[in-house]
């Protein structure tokens, strides 16, 4: 099993990796299918199903699909150009993607929110259709946005989870047990094994520059979130708080008035800064998703700014270790809130962050595995119930608490020797089972929990 660090950490846009980035990627893939088709398309239609329908407006899923059909991609997204193009499409009711004829498309009628029918493969399903001059369907594809910006066609999903068909990697662990056995046999750390796997598919230069960019985007997102103020879009009138809290924390420095637990506020404010940027549609890194994008960078920033001996030179070790853990969770369970609740998003992020922090603070592979297990175990059962379908309440604060749990888990693991009762594999399988048993109304549909018990306006 191989899942690249660049698949786990993708540069994209808010507010959701599964509901914004994924649908945009799916629409862009459909452009490719139309270009490769023997038929000449004259129009495009689409339908959003399941969670994509129920929370699509709050997640800007419709905008994402339209822009994807216009040729936009998350990794190169230009917000100003996107607004211009959306206005043009709504006025002219035409798409003009490269290497295709002009396509008829009315955003008001040609993209449906289907609340009545969920598609069988995943809660985040969508169908795209190309039509001929008479309006008959000549090409159709079903896509599933399975979390973290990953998109599979119906055929790809049916083929199974492990669809990697690249050359063998030196350390192909599919479970934490296998990971620890390979680490013991090789004498390598989790990050060193992950690095060897990455280099079997790419170059040193590409890996090093790519990892450096991941942290650069994360770090810049924190800084923007700490500087920006105002009210978040979407109608809940949620005020940004990260700047105000950060300003207060800076003012308290050196006064001897801060309680020891104030360090938790630092962790929280870094995470909240990221998720406020995400809620505003800014550039973020999936880690492993947009809804959980604040946990990882907050934990790294806490380590760099507040832990003696921290070094930026170790950031690749942190990210590679975290990516290895995230790959295990995704392969054996889920990182999708629509599939398994927020335990699969913030819970997975906390496990990844705990593992990374434990590693850069000198933890053994066994301690790294223990840190990940502690963090994930104490998110089990967490629902995904965003108010009004927006990635704001409770998502923004939840990332802050996820970072605090990640740091606590790493610290507890480092106090031990790696021997513990509950293996990470058992915790991941428990998360999968809990997600399968969880009522659909608690899995990113905004039909239960806080979403119905808190006023939406």
C-alpha cells in the first residue's frame, strides 16, 4: 500500500476538501473524459447527491463544480479570476473550457441538488452528463468525493481501496503492526521508511521541495488567519476570533500574569487561524482534510515557537511521519466526515499530528504508534454536524481542541516506552465500525446534532 505525502497533504481551497475541492477535481476530470470521447458535446448537466446535496450550498459545492467545468483546479485556484468567470457563466449560460466546443450550461437548472437519492458507493456522490444538440445524454460518469480531496469514479471505487499500480515500494506496510515490524527489522524510523517509499517513486529534489511547499502554505495560512478580522461568509455571522485572541496573548507575554494553561490558547489560536481562513475560502492544505486542516499546522507551529530545541530542519520528519499514519487510517477506515463523522477528520488529524510531534521530539516507532493511538482513541464517536452546513461551528474550535489532544497524546507516549494495551490498528478498526454504525444525520448532512439544535440565523 502506498499513499504519497502529496496525496495526503494537498494545497487547495476552502471550505471543504470533500465538498469543494473534490467536486472541482471531479468536474475537471469530466472535462478530460469529454475531450477523450468520440462524441461532440453541446451541453453539460450535473446532479449532487447525499451529503453533497444536503450541505452543498454551505460548502460552495455548486460553485466548485461550475468552476471545475470551466477548467479551474484547486492547486492553481485564482479567486479573482474565478469570480469573473462565474459572473460570465451566469450571464451567458455557457462554458468555454479549453479544447472543447462552447457548452450550454445554466447554473440555475443544469446542476441539481438531489435530496431524495443517495448514490450507493459513498455519501459524497455526484453525476455529470454531457448532452448532444438535442439534449440527449451522450456521456455520463459518476464520481465519489471520498474525503481529503480524493475523487474516484464508480468503476475505480468498485475496484477496491488499494488501487496503487505503481512499482513496489521498499516498505509496503498496510497496518501499524506491519509498520512497527518493518521499523524493527530495518532499524529505521517511520519517517525514514516513508521517505524511502517516496523516493522509490520520485526524486530527492521533488520530495524536498514539495514538502517545503506544504509547510510554507500551512505556515502562511496561520499568519493570514492571525492578521485577518471580520465576519465569516455564509449567513451565521460568525466573527473571526484568532486575531483578537492572538493580540491578547502577545500583550500578556512577559507580564507574569499568564496561567500555565494559557499554552492551550496558543495551540488553539494557531488552529483557529487556519480554519477561519478555510471557512472564508482561502488557501489551505488538506491535513488530511480541509475541515481538519488546522490541527497539523497548529501542532507544528506550537512545537517551533514554544518547545525548546525545536528546529525547522525536522519539519520533513514531522510531515512524513504524519503522512504514514494518515495513510493507514485512510486505507483501513476513512478520513471522510460524510462517511464516518468527525472522528475520521479531526480524529485522524490529531493522530497524525501526535505521531509527527512524538517523532521530532525523539520518540521511537513504538512511541509514535502509541501517540497516534491515544489521539485517535479519544476522538472516537465524534459526530460531524456543522451548523447550516458551514465549516465553522463547531469545526473551527474543534481543530483547536484537536491540536491540544495531539500534543497531550505525544507527551503521554513519550513518557512511556511504547508498550500499551490498545494497538493503533484496533483503534482504527473501531473508528471504522463506529462510523458504519453512526446514524446518517450525524455524518455531514446537517440533519442532526448541533446543526438542528442551534439557530441557523
